[in-house]
C-alpha cells in the first residue's frame, strides 16, 4: 500500500500516516482533529494549497476546511500566500520547527495559563481576608499561584532565549541538572 486516503488519490503512505497521527495528537492536545490534519498536510506540502485542494486531498467538507484554516491563521501556524494571476487564497504552513513550537507555546499560554493565573490571583486576593477559608486552603492557593507564576516567568524567559542557545541547553539534558545538583551540595 502506498497511499492512505479513502479515495486513494494523492497522499503517500508516510505522509498520510503523519497526517492521521498529527490529527490524533491534536485531539489529545484539545485541538480539533481536522485542524491538526490540515496543519500536517500544509506542513508537509512543498507548495501552497487552496482550501479546495485541502478538502479534496483530506476528503473533508469545504466548510470544515474553511473554519480550520481560520483557526490555524489565528494560531499563526499558517498564512495566506498570494499567487499572481489567481484570485483564490492559497495557504502555507510555518515550516521552521522552532517558530512553530514557539507560536503553539505562546498560544497555549495565552489561552490556558494566563486565565488560570488571573483566576488564581483573584482567588488569593479574595481569600486573604475571608475568615471562612482555612489557613491551609489559603496556603495551598498561594502555593498554586506561586507555581503558576514561576512557570509563566520561565516560559517567558525561554521564549526569549535565542534558538541556538536553547538547542544547546536542551541537548545538554540531564547534564544541567547534575551540574546544578553538584552546586547545591557544595
């Protein structure tokens, strides 16, 4: 078998497998499967594709493709590509892995962490003078807020680290923790 699509048209097995797997992962990350599959197709495509091309290749409804493209544009994972002499919209994905991961991380932080941080700030402030809330509950809310604030600051710092430096840091792996562990023992 060289192709994985329902109508056996134009997607080779390895690409189809990746598209299906990326779609499944998207579902686990809280992203619509179609959105993730379209992103995967555009990421692997050498040329920009129209919504019609995408709908045909993935055997999806055109309306589903349109809505998914809007979401991907909102995440800044794809962009429109003008083609001289063609009035249709073409789409291409961000192909720089680091840029793609950075945009996903920024989007997730804005949609998930920032609202949680705001809610925790409000809870801690409200609980501070509330005599009906036990000291243990107040302490736990403050600990949760401290953790979320710390992780948020870490995220913001890591986003600003130049990609080559960040890659070296990642490749160092547990060498960093062994080094820091030695420092803590001294």
